[in-house]
């Protein structure tokens, strides 16, 4: 019974973490959409508009972020590592300066 009482707050926290991850991915040109499938954990659908068809779903479960094929991305609290991994898999250089700033990429050429 206690687990049911805490479920809404855990669900809200998970949505907040996925939303924070989406905010970290946006400056790199990735698009993210929060999904809440019935009977499944919340997920973040992330796509790379520069590469049509390149998209993945990220699930937050058991305090970890997961790829749909079952590999762990990172701990839920390590959003920097998660963002770097998502950028790599979706074909975006995570070490580059976010597109919105107008600065050159790192390392300089």
C-alpha cells in the first residue's frame, strides 16, 4: 500500500528528470518529446532532425536511464553523461558548443 501512495510523486520526479534531459539535448539540435504510455514507465522520444529517421526512446526506470534495447545509459541523476551518450548515438557531437550560442565548436580547428 505504501508503494501506491508514493507512485504519483515518483512519477512526477521521473517526468521532471526526463524533461531536464530534454532541455540538455535541445541546444545540440535534438528534438525531444515526453511520452507517458499507459502501463509503462515515462519515456523521452528523441530525434535528430538533421538525420531523418534517426530517433530513439529513452526510458527512466529503477533510477536509471535505459535504451529501448535494454542497455543502461546512466544513473538518473547523471544527466550530463546521459546527454553525451544520446548525442553520440543520434549522431551529434556532444562536445560541441550548443548551436544556440553561435560560438565555434570545441576543440578549435
